[in-house]
């Protein structure tokens, strides 16, 4: 970070929050509008927002077999284009609603800033992001299909991107807005015995044992669901960052989290 520039809070809004994942390219407009107002009301001093693909990105990526990189043929390249175009439509919609709510948001295309090597982020241009932050704006990035130096292209999830940005920008807080109250011992949507884990330490054998029981999403999600989220953000938490997993579909929760107040959810620390 540059001197005098406050490290931003990173807010990742999952695809299951901003879209209806069981309906192709269907935004959850009510949630997007409400969350835009909550962000405006909370007035975070410095904020960077990342959103997932949900029903905009994942169905196209699955249909064209984009997971695992380039396997040859123009059809896959068409799939990359269709997936990226869908994500840009979702990003534009979210940015529009943020600005209507009074949040000075500016969408930035992730694939123009990042590249990977075997799926891991190899290069990430922070200059445009820092430029927006320096002006007091809110950069809005998203999970995207990016160029990969080994595999031709790869799907860079919003969770991996959020974690990398939190590390590189020296953020202190990463908020994951999902469609459940946090991380549970089982799937709270199907298991009535599942219990919320209010605090989770990411170091040691206990964490690995816990991860073995975390289930992935049953809806189409080419980036791995809840287990992927926990694994990704654990990198940030292990280096001293604080991760808060909350239910962004519940009114007021994200606003309170941005204000630094206690909310129902899971806190991940080292």
C-alpha cells in the first residue's frame, strides 16, 4: 500500500447472494439494491468489493467445459467470451445499483488485471485499483476467466481474488457475504443438526479435520462452494488477517459488519 492510503476492507458478495443460482443469468435485484443501500449507509472509509458469478458465470463455464483450462478448439474460446460477457453484464448491474444508492463504485474487469499460472494468481496489476481507492471510489471486481501461462486460461474465483487482494493491499478485514449464517459443521440447508462455528482457527490439525466435513454447494458452482471459500480465505487469516463469514441475504447484516459491530457469523483467525 502507498503511504497515507488506508488499507481497504474487502467485501466479497457470493454468487448465491447477487443471483438466483438455479436460473441462468437471473440477478437477485432485491438483494443487490438492498446491499447497495446498506453499503451507502455504513459509509466504510475504504472499501473494495468483489462479487461472484452465480447464474451468470457458472452455467456458461460448465457448458463449455472451461474448468481445467484450454483443451483445444474454437468452441472453448467462444465459451470464454460468453462467460466473460455474462460476468460483465452482472458487474455493470451491480455497479449501476451501487451508484444509484450513492456509492462511488467503478467496475474493473478482472481479466484485464490478472493472470494465473496453473490456476494460481501469477500477476495482478494493482495500479488501477489503487487509483480508484485513492480518489475515494469503490473498485468492483469479479470472478472471471483469465489467461493462464500454463493452461491457456483458468477460472479465477472471486474468493481466490478477494484473498489475494486482501493480502497484497494489507487489508485487516475480509468479509464474505454468503447465503447462510456462516460456516457450519454440516450443510444447514439439509442437516437440521448442523451447528454454526462461531470462531475457527485456521492453523493445526483441528482445522484440517474440520475441513474434511465441509460440504460443497449442490448447485452449479465451478469454483468449489463453501469448502473452497474456507480454504482460500484461510491463507489470509493465517497471516494475521480477520475473516468474517456472514449471511448477506439477511437485511442489515452486511451494514453492521462494515460498521465493525458484532453480527451472527463465523470469524476465521490464525
